[in-house]
C-alpha cells in the first residue's frame, strides 16, 4: 500500500456547509477509487503570504490516505482542477 497526503485550500469566505460538501466530495472520490482515509486535519482561516487568485486567506484541508491504485494521485489532481472552489492543491507520496 502507498500512503499519500493531499492538501487543498478553499476560500475562507465560502460558507461552512459548502466547505463540508467539497471535503466530502474529495473524501468520496478517494474512497471510490480504492483509497482509504487515514487522517484528516483542518486549518481554518489562514492568511496567505501572497494573494492566490485574488484571495488573501483560506481554509486548508489535509487528508492522509492509502491506496494500491498508483494512478489515484493523478486522478485526484484532475478532480481538483475541475472543482472551481478549490484555489490551490498538492498531493505528496510519503516515504
């Protein structure tokens, strides 16, 4: 099993129920593609060092997951690009 950590940022002015929908969508995408969520962290309303897409602060969501699907990280980043609410993202392989 490979372990990955993915981070994505949502605008801090996005309503909390919308943020929850996006997070649940990401988690659902991971589990539907042979992944298993190991850990989840949320950093609310962090100020950026520089503006990102005209936003000066956002909420960070960090998910740690494991999978045997070697293409899941690529598919996940494609999923992020299609979601207009996600302003920045990155996925890392651990180990």
